[in-house]
C-alpha cells in the first residue's frame, strides 16, 4: 500500500525529471561498445519489411539511373531524417546513380545541399557531373505537378547546371526514382501526383509519427517501401553498411536513448494503471 | 460583384484544373499559366506574411497595455527577423560548411566521460551562426520537448477504463515496445518477437483503419471542392458585409 501511495505522488514534474535523466543516460552510454553490440544484434534481427522493400528496390535499379531526392524536413526532425538521407545518398553514389537533390522546405535546402556534398566527397563524386543541387523548390504540390510536365521548369536551378545527365531528363517520367524524406505532407503529394498520374517510382522515408499514415500506400504499391523514423534509419544503415559495433553511426546509437524512453513510457503506463485499478477496487467506479 | 467575381474565378480555375486531368492537350497551356501564378502568389504571400508579422509585433511593442514579457518577446522577434534578413542578404547561404557540437566519449575510463568537441568552424555568419548555431538547436530543442509531453500524456491518458481503452492501451504498448531493440530483447526472454506483432498491428490493423480514413477524407474533399466550384461554399472569400 505504501508503494501505491508513492505512485499517487507522481506529478508531471516527476515524469519530466525522470525523462530528462533517462535521456541523459541514453546520450552518455549510447557510444559504449557492448551496448552498441546488443542494439545492433537486436536491430539486425528485426529489419522492418517496409525498409527492406525500399532498399531492395533501390538496389535493383541499374547503374547511371537518375534519382531525385527531396529532403523535405527542417532542423527539428534532423535526428530521424538525416540518417535516412545520408544512407540513401551512400547507396546512390555506391551504385553510381545520378542524383538531383532538392527540398520543398526552405530550411531543408541548406541541410540537403550540405549532406549531399559531404557524402559525395566520400565517394569522389563531382557536383554538376554526378549530382546536382536543385536548392529550394517553391510551390509544394504545384511544383510537384509541374515536375510531371517539365522538370527543369519546376526546378529552375537545373537550367544553370551543365551536368551531362540532365540532357536526357525532360519530365519526372524520365527519372528512375523519386525518393522523398518528409516531415510533412510532401511524400503524399509525390505519391498522389507523380506516382498516380505520371507513373513515377516513389519511395522514401518519414518521421515515426507519420509512418502509420503511409501504410495504405505501401500495401497498394503506390509507395515502394518506407524508412519510418529512427528505426527505419537504423534499418537503412544496417542494410547499406552492415556495420560492426565500433562503426555504427547516429541512427543505431540513438536507438538506445529511444529504447530507454519507450521503456520508461511503458513503466509509467503500468504504474498509472496499477493506481487506477487499485482505486477502482477500493472506491468503486464513481471515483 | 465584389463577391461574385472571386466565386467566378474560383469556379473557372477549378474547372480548368479538373479538365486538365482528363484533357491535358486542350488545357495544358492555361493550366501551366495558372500553376505559375500560384507559385508567384505564394511568393508574394511570404512578403505579406512578413509585413503582417512586423505590424502586429510593432503594435504590441508600443501599446502601453502590453505586458513587459510580451514586449521583450516582440522586440526579440522584430530584431531576429531584421538581422536574419540583412545577414542572409549580405553573406548569402554557403552550404559547404557545417559546424556543430559533437558528443565524444572517453572510452578508456570505466564510466564514460563526456567531452565536447567542435567539429568544424566556418567564417560564414549566416550558415554558421544563424542557421547551424541558433536556428538548428532552437528548433531541435522545441521538437524534443515532445518526448516530455508524450511521457506525461501517456501516463495520464492510457488507462484501462473500458474495453476500447484497454485495446488501445495494449496496441499502443506493443507498438511502442516493438519499434525499439529493448522490446525484442525483453520479450525474447519469453520467446516472443514483439517487433513482428508490432509490425502486424501497423501493417494490417492500422492500415485498414487508415485506408478508411483516407477514403472518407477523399470523399469529403470532393464534396468541398464541388461546393466551392458551384459557389455554395463561400468561406474562402470572407464574410459578407
């Protein structure tokens, strides 16, 4: 009974403080070798089918395929979205794809350009030869609609690029894949407009909270797989790099923090229900 | 006429866009013009938004009834806006450089010690200071507050009050644990792979419900669009005088 009385004293402040402590522990210990090893082993055994589907499709594309990557997210969701973008770029450059990198978000353009240049330099790829930075594309759904008619009209910076591979690209239909990493509605725009109307292959990633909304599109094959949230990013890292514990990057490492917070939430839910059931048994339904 | 003209423009524009889906050869050019207009108008809307924000903030700053805290917040907003615009125009965006704090752990000690390390420093004020050092961490910090609120909200909301609430509670708990390695690790001790159960809930039960919602939203959108085209729905042109 003393425990129940203690549980009843849990306030919002207690929860906030506990979450802060768990987050700090997660951040500190995420780089410890044996924790990374356990994380990696567990993640290797539980690759999400949607992640595998997306990865396999990208892997099946022939070399020199032209892919458009649209990083439609801002700094707030970088933790989830950045590793997806990074691994997509790694896979694309490893497979010798030609990449067009854009963002439909003004603050995403900076992130996408920086990340593309960083990954490209690791694979000795040249700007305006192997990849093109399309910058911020204004207009969201309208811009996507324009891509179906005239890609260079929709992405004006492409007109300035001397990249040879752009000569054969007139509309989005000429692209082998559109890969959208979204923290908003843009992935759905790409599916509804480019896939449904123009038959362009669309795949992508999104934040964890959005992933549930995307499943109908995956089942109807309008969306070719999906990397959902940090788990999707970790799946992608394992599929692409198959890293050893001392080689893992952010996505796999941060899964420890996410594991701790998820476990904490479950503990809080159990505590809340113990108190609730106890009160109901003691005082009846009215209380 | 003041109300009829916008309604007429809405109807014509909507019809042209719909016809373009079925007859792209006939309405291709006019649709292209309309698309360009949308992009131009969206760009002007940004200017309008900035001016509106400036006027409201300036009014709040000078009004005597405004609380001192609000006044400070509004001054910070105005200054941030002006400084960002000026620095952005002077230095421009340079995406070649990044600079960020990286958490590096000392693995040689028993309890890992933290030491912070600057990864890279650049000289561009806009990319380095405004974007990566101010906007980036502030934006991430705001979003990360969700972790605290979700923990607090789930403590208060997820209670087994009745059958439906219990089902919701169980499904949520399975998905919460199924998305992280610790779930498989803990349930693996009793021979259960919770990530598979979580995937089933997301890919089958959730997808069925999401599909129903999507279809309902689609039908609703068609109805609203038809009401707009026929001038029945007039809320987008404001209240009548």
